[in-house]
C-alpha cells in the first residue's frame, strides 16, 4: 500500500489531493477529525497536541501496514496537526483509496480506533474559552501542507527549570497522613504541629548530685532530713536549717530551693556543713524550657532523630505523619546489563538502579525495581503483568527511553498507563528529555537514561514531587560563591552544574558534611535572605566539578551540590555569586 504521512503545525487545507492512482481505485474515502468546542461539559477554545514527529510518523506507518494486511487498500494519506488547534478546525485528515469501498471503510475505522492507543501523539491540554492563545501558538493560515513528518511538528515551548519545578509542586499534592510509631516515623514528614502537653520541665529538678536547701537559707550547718532519688516524688516544705539529699534529675520537694553540690559540703552523719556556695542554684526550673501549649515541632518537619526525641519526651508515640511512599522504578534499554555482569561490546552496566535506590534512602519508601524490554509491544505486555504493582505505586519512575530515539517509548508507556503528560522536555542541561505525568494523586517521571541527567533530574524534579506527596519542604536553592572561575561556551539552555560545596571561613574550607556548616547562614536564593554575618563567619564556597557530557558519571564521587548557570552564560568569575541546590541525599542531612 502506498502511504503518505505528514505532521504539521499548520491548518489542514480544505481540499486535499486524494491518494492513489486515479482510475485504479473505486473508492476514495476521506475523514476529518475536528476539534469540538466542548470538552467535559465546558466550552473550550482550542486543544493543544504534542508529538515526537519521527516516532509518531513511524507508528502511523506501522499501524496502517498492519491493518492493510487484513483490509488491503491501494493508498492512504494521514495528516495530523499538532500544536494549538482552534475549535472547529481539523486535527486529523485520513484519506484512503481502494478498489472497493468495503476495505477502505474497514481500514479507516480500525485505524481511527487504534490511533489514540498506539501512536505517540498527545492531547496536552484544552485551552478554555476566553483564554488567550500565546503568539507562538496562534493558528496558522491554511497551507498546502508540504511539511513531511520528520521535523515538521512543533512541541510546546520548553519549560524552564522554575516552571517545571512549580508545575511539579502544584501537581504533587500531600497524600493522606497516617499514624506511625516513633521508630517508623524516622524520616517522615510530620503532618500535625506537636505542642507541649505540660510545662518542660514539669517540676523544678536538680541538675547536680548534692543537697537541696532554701535558696536564701544562710545557715552554715544543716540537718539532712530525707533522700530523694531521680525516680522519687516526695513533696515537703523545708524549714530553715533543713537539707535534703538529691540526685541529678531528682524532683525537688518544694519551690524556692537551691542545690549545693556534694563536692562543696562536709557531711557527718545527719549533719551537713556547707563549705562553698556557688552563684548557680543548680536547679532546672519548672517551664524554664517550654510552657504548656507552646509548639515543639511544627507540621512539615522532616522527623529526624532530634525531633523524634522531643516527641518521645512528651509521650507523643503515634504522631500523624506522611505515609511510606510506594515507588516503582523501571530501567529500559536492551543494552543494560546488571552491574555484576561483564558487558559485551555495545552493552552497558546498569548504574541507574542503584543510584535511584541510594537517593531514595533519604525518603522513607518501599522501592520495587524492574527492567522493561526495549520493544514497546513487549514492554506493554510486561507492564500488563504488573498492573497491581503499578496501580498501587504512588510514584512511577522510568529510566531511559525518554527522548525521541526510535525506541524511546517511555512517554507512550506512561500514557498507556493513564498518566496525563504535563511536560516532556525542559530547557535544561543536562536533563532536557524529562517527562512528568500525573494520574490522580500519582506521579510519574520518565528520566533521561544518562547517569548525570538522572542524578540532576532526581534532585530537582523527583525530590520536589516526593516533598509534595509527603507534605515536606521542596529542595531549595541557596546563594554561594564560586571557589574558582567557570570557563564555559555560551549554551542556550540553563545548566545545573555538578559541584562540591564547602564552607569557607577566611581561606579555610570546612567540609559540608552534616553539622559542619551553618546552613542558616547560607544566603537563601528563594527568599533573597542574606546572611548578616557572611563576611565574618564564612561563605558557601562551590568548587566546579569537571564534566563534559550527560553520560559522565565520575563527577558524582564528589558532587554534593548543583549550581545554576544561566542560559547563554559565557563564564563566571572566581567569587561570583551563584544559586545552588545543596543535595541533602549526598550530604546526609535533612535539609
Ligand atoms: P536513553 O535515555 O534511553 O536514550 O539512554 C541514554 C543513555 O543512557 C544511553 O547511553 C544508555 O545506555 C544510558 N542508560 C540508560 N539506562 C541506563 C542505566 N540504567 N544505567 C546506566 N546507563 C543507562
Ligand atoms: Mg534507551
């Protein structure tokens, strides 16, 4: 069968030359699918379609060939429009020529039925009535549709890094909270603010092993009238000249006492002689740390060991927290072999599986990992055996196949699984072919297979979604200074450049391991907050790591930050102020 396929961002002409040799055909069948002005009960102005032209063209051809084996026709012509298509205009034209009408009608019907399912052309969004069509999406005047499938389709303008982050944040909504034991709650996000149920400490307590006496009792010699251990509760009023033996942490018997350290007394039976009085009363007063009702740990806090210790102190043993996430991760690519195998020429060891597993350590979750065959049909059937795991997953990650190569089917696969694609490329280096999709409360990412892109996309995109789903704080950019100059050719996309972040005080670099650096003092790029003591106390210093391609991996040995290098930036001087993303998972802290 003679086949002609076109994808175009222009209006499809009113009259199209029918396919097939005139005279050799008995039926010319033409079909136009037109954009309706109503969708799901609301009036719309246009629909926006997006496609990978090469892949869409190839799949249309394959589909037509398959169907024509059952319904032989002479010729078929398909023109699919992409970009913004105003209501009332043609989204798809199909012309079929055959000796008799039966085959043509059957071929057309089957083709249209299967088009949506099998061909990677996506309805990206409906544009509401009254919305303005932006300049680049203004409908084009009808043309004679010369463009061939390859290269003629437009995709929507690429998302910037900030747009992509904002979109991920707005679409990754907090999953319902659950109650968990303290041990289970480690690393989860607290979803209620915990307030002090009573004063802390609840009573005056001794901070020393010694003797409690009235704070203003000037006697030199005292009678020891009782002993109070840490576990005792023995309220009594002390008289002048009376002392009580107390242990560290013991609840004092009444108000207004001080504790003389045992090192500062001489004891003879029940008699006590005070040798020295310190200025300190050695008493932790009731409520001196916190008053009843004051907030202790705020909702949105990632529960680290310290926060859990506070909850234990106040007896909150079942806090309301984010659920443990269920994450499903598939690698793709027939070239991938497990790390313990020796790759044959053309093969490559799978590093993304362990990378993802390691990065997810920072988020309490159950991770299941698998591999999908490179052929779309085989991948679909592999997936269909895992429907329940997929249906239960809060997050689906697919490594590789996110771009526009012949075998890159990740987007089509996510569509097949019911995910609406929010974007499929971003204006970023490395990591341009990043796909983000949503299906109800579930999110999916198609991550570019190259290890460095993987690393970058995880940190700014996946980590943002995980924060959203758990109700936590998304990754934040801070301000820092380059520790050396950046020589780069101007690049048209914004770059997230792998770096080593350290804390510099004068000429000394402190390692940015958790606890070493005063995070509060790093300028916060999100709020514009400047560290007031920057000059005196130090500065975030960023060492640029060498990398040449998104296929690089060795810079990950040292990377604990990503620096934002603006698009078309021809280089930055030593000491230039830059925005950077500290990588909590690489530092070990819960930033
Ligand atoms: P793709 O995104 O599928 O086009 O893959 C881009 C590059 O990443 C190719 O060179 C792949 O071999 C490589 N790649 C894909 N998956 C992995 C993986 N799991 N581990 C290491 N490299 C990978
Ligand atoms: Mg691949």
